[in-house]
C-alpha cells in the first residue's frame, strides 16, 4: 500500500515506520538529528547539544572526523564490498593495527559487524578450544543482545530472553559501594570476590567451564573499575583450571579508559578480546575478536564453524584504520587519560559536595558514573534496579533543556564524552550537568 507522506514531518514518519531498540514503542520521543560535528549534535530545529554520551559510548573520536570520513569515501570509490573469503588490504591493515595495540601473543583478528557477534564468536571459539560448555559472567554486566550474549548479560535486560541461562553461570564481581561481600575496603572486596569466584568454579565443576567473560571495566551496568589485583586474580584462576579468559572490551576498549585497552591498566593478558564501538567510533558497523596463538592453533587444521557475509567489510575496516591512525596521531589516548585525571575526577568529586543526590562517583579516563541516591545513609537508589523514576526522567529532560546529551541507566548517569574532548568542552558540559542536577535537588530525602 502506498501512503502519501508528503505532508508528514520527519518526526511523524519516524514514529510511523521505525521500530526502536529496548523500548515500548508508543512512549518514544526521539531527538531528530540533522547533523553532528566533533562533540556537538544538532537537531532538525537547529538546537545544538554537547555530547557527553558519545552516543552509545562509541564515538570515541567524536563526530565526523574528517580523516575517517575521507577514508570511507576513498574506500567506497575503490572497493565497497567483497566476500569474506577474499583478502583485501583494508582488512589486513585494520587487523595489523588492532594487533599492534594488543597484548603480547595476540595472533589474529576475526571481524564481525558489532559487539554482540564478537561475544558470540569468542564464546564459540572458547567452547571448541576447551571442549567444555559453560561460560561464567558477572552479575552487573552487559555483553550484547543476541542469543548467547544476552544470556551472559548480568542485568535486567537478560530477564525477558533468559533461556535458563543456557550454559551460563553468573557470579558477583567486586563493587564496593554496594558490596555483597560485606567488605569495608577495596582490598577486602577484591579478595572476597576472587574467593567467591573460585568456590563457584569448584562447585560448578572446573572441567565443565570453557570461559570466564569479563568487561575489563563493566560499562552500562555501572562503570565499576575493578580493584587492583582483581583481573590478575581472575587470570590466575583461569590458568589454574584451564579456563579461557575473554576480556570484553567492546565499551572499555580503544581509549575510553585512557589506554588502548582497559585490561592493559591491570597488567593482564587475556586469551580472547572482544571489541567494537571505539574501533572505528561506529562510523560503520564493526566489531571483532582478537585471538591468542593457542586458540588460533586449535583452528589451524580444524574448521572454525562460523562466519559472516560481512566479516571484515572493506568500508568498515578502512574506517577503523583511519580512526586508529587519528587516535595515534592526535594523542587521543593520552588526552582521555589527562581529562580523566585532571578535569573529570576532581570536578565530579567536587560535585558531591554540592549535590546530595550523588551517592558515588567512580570511573577512569573518559568513563565515569554518578550513582544517584535519595538518601546517602541508606543508599536508596533514585530509580529502582532495572527501572526508572520521575526524578531520573526529569534529570535527563533537564540535561536536554541545558543542551547536554547524557547516558542514563536506572539510577545512574554516565559522563562518557569522546576521548578527544577539550578541557573547555568538558567544563562547559559539567556546568550544564551541574544546573540540571540542581533542578532535581528536591528528590533528595536523606
Ligand atoms: C561490554 C559490551 N559488550 C557487548 C556489547 C554489544 O555490542 P553491540 O551493541 O555492538 O552488539 C556492548 C554494547 O553496549 C557492550 O557494552
């Protein structure tokens, strides 16, 4: 049936024809974006927003980086697409660049279209490599929205799709602010979380566990930077029981924490690393798995039973090469570290003096969470776990009115700007956030 849409606004056409992720469709009010540039997003009415969300925490180099736009244009003129069994120089260069920034012994890269497929394939590789089936993942984690990755996910997004967790065993990781281990400091939290993990493995049967998958810094679940020694402890446990250690760096990787990969700050060597988002700042869909030598060897003479029509798509790979090169040439990793240490850490901690609603501030690099509570003593969250509240909705609306795009989840807001944001831009964003927080101060009861 053909409909005359000529009189409809873009908004009405969007609402009529597009089905959105993670949403009740009738309740939506999407921002209609006209264009973007650097740290700014402009809507169709000409209003400009400072992007403190990096969209879905993926535009690590900001919007419309000219070198990446040009690389995509040049690649499009040369070779738009080719079947994955053929080689092409864009895919080779992307793999080499990713390996150059990876751990010692990182051997090859398998490319996917995004993060969830990277997780699916990393788990498949680990299962086939070990001949075991179970995979362990943390509560308070997110690993993607397809069959295996949603079952691995340790937050309420799993619940509607949970097929009795399909070979997944969840465990509590370290999170001192809401410690389930009754710990009073980071060291205790770390030791008890590791002890709990090892006990869980022993009771599950070590010989049944193929892999432990961990976000090196859990992202959407709350930006909980692991305490010193935790990831090393996980590595040791994996070695003890012959378990594959998968570092999920889909959100934490490519500069977000102020290093190329977050695991590097913890001195550990994973066996498999999943990546997406920041690899090319999402200019085209791309993800993948970095594979160590031993797992590559497993598939040297044995068929790897998996593939994708667009594994190593030339346009996406060309954009990754350009994005990584821009990050190298423009010192973006160093900038993210500097912004975290000298601007965001002091400013966000200072905000806790003024805004009683802020129960906890945590993060690293350009990866920060504010945990909002209505009472500091009881730590009552400003929205329930897995839900929202009028105060949280009002805060997001107030940010929007202030011209600030912010990432929010349950009772948290995340300050996750691009890695190349300037000090002035951060300070401008923080001033807008400060005003938005003031506008909901009456939600504090403590
Ligand atoms: C840690 C982590 N893993 C996996 C995914 C899934 O990635 P994608 O949405 O590209 O499928 C995400 C997405 O936010 C993520 O943060």
